[in-house]
C-alpha cells in the first residue's frame, strides 16, 4: 500500500528533528579553510522540496553558506549533459575511494582514473571536462547557469571564501598536477583547479539546495520553475554517484543508517535525494572527522527513519 506523504506531516517531523538536534554540541567548523572556521556554529536549518513543488522548512534556511563539495554534484551533471554519462565513466569513473575527499594516496593507488567526480580529484577533472575547453569565462558561465537552473534561483560567489580557499588550497594544487601526470585532466590544470575552487565558494541556502535535490528527484524537472534542467535519463547516474561516495569514507555508515543518498560539503550543508519524492537539505557548520555536518546528518536521519523512507526498501509514496 502506498504511504501518504504531505506537507503537514513533513512539517511536524522536520520540527521534531530540529528540536532534537538544535542543541547538539558535536563536531567543529572546518578549520583548514579560514573563512569557514569563522561562520557562527549555531546556525541550523532544514528544508524539504517535495516533487509537487511544496517547500517545508525550519530554522536558518535562507542563510547563505559555502556550497563546497555539494557543487561537485551539479558540475558532474553538467558534464553528463554536455558529453554524455559514458564520458564521465570513461574519463573519471564512478567508484568510491574509501579514503578522505582530498586524498592524494587514492590517486596514487588508482593511477588510471580519479575514481568519481564527487571527490576532489574527480571534481577537478570534471571541471576540466566542462565545455568549451580552454575558455575559463565560458566554462564558468556554463557552471553557474547550470547551478541557477538546478536551484531555481541565482547563486552568488562568496568572494571572501574564494580568496580564503585560493590562498590555502595547496593540497588541491598537488591533485590537479598529479592528474596531469596521469593524463586524467582534460584542460589546463590551473584553469580547472580555479574553476573548482570558485564553484566550491558559491553561496547557497538550504532552501536552494533542497530545490536542487527536488530537481534531481524529478528526473531533471525543477519542481518550482518546471524547467527541464537536464536530460531525464541522467538522474539515476547522478543518484548512484551520490549514493556511492556522498559521505566520503563514511558513506556506507550513512546509507545503512539513513537509507537516502546524500552529498555533504565542508560548509556544513547536506543535500539528499529521494527519487520521485523529494529533495532534502540541512545545514549546520560543525563537522565530524570526515568533513560531514554533525547536526545536519542527525536531522536527516531522524526524518527518514521517522517517515520510514528508504531507497533500499519496498516503500512507495504518494504526495498529497
Ligand atoms: N573546497 C573544499 C576542498 O576542496 C571542498 C571539500 C568538501 O566540501 O568536502 O577541500
């Protein structure tokens, strides 16, 4: 029998999640990017975008924070849209590394491919694949236009975050040039790294992220603007990547306990997708050791478990 999911039930459950998690003192802001270390740690918001376009939210859902690694999702989709899903598999890959997001050892072990566009190496490689090759301005326009369409409204660069990250991204510089060494970067390494750093420094709200999740959940149709943002058949590919590595080396634990594919960012955001049903986003800056928001994880887990939502089970939902 189909379960009924409506805005008032969701409203109740996300408020419960908010109350249960808001005083949690676990984790710490990302400290390796100076801008992120100074964001108020108490910010917390949860937003859900249902497939029918209803938005249900609580807390700081219009606070603009750094999208960080969640930006790896739209750019991977953009590359699939421009060059086809097979190109991503061939040139980057779709495997989890089981290692931290910025691991150099993962590249040394794999040698032949960076593994997935959802870790730093594969994301820099994905930026190198964005068309048109060699034209930083046009590539950047393609990335930001796609982000706008996916989220249903414009995102703006947080200049201070971009500067902070550009001044300290020595590890990512090494990754870009190591990819060059293995023939796994498809444009100038410095240009590709700069695009990656810029996309990570885009400011986003939890509401916008939930709409992006809703667009993926609806096979590329933005539930708010109704625009077809990407080809329908691409959604299962991006959801499979998110499910495989969205929480880096904690991805298995996450899926086991939450049942929903989700991608995190060191800015404190998490974007979850329940295909056909909803996008869900939560934001709270303090992170665990793998770089995943502590409160946002707890809140989303509470919601999926309370509603009995799980992509691995025989659950069917009707949105009322
Ligand atoms: N810009 C960050 C980095 O490259 C993103 C990491 C993340 O959000 O996981 O280190």
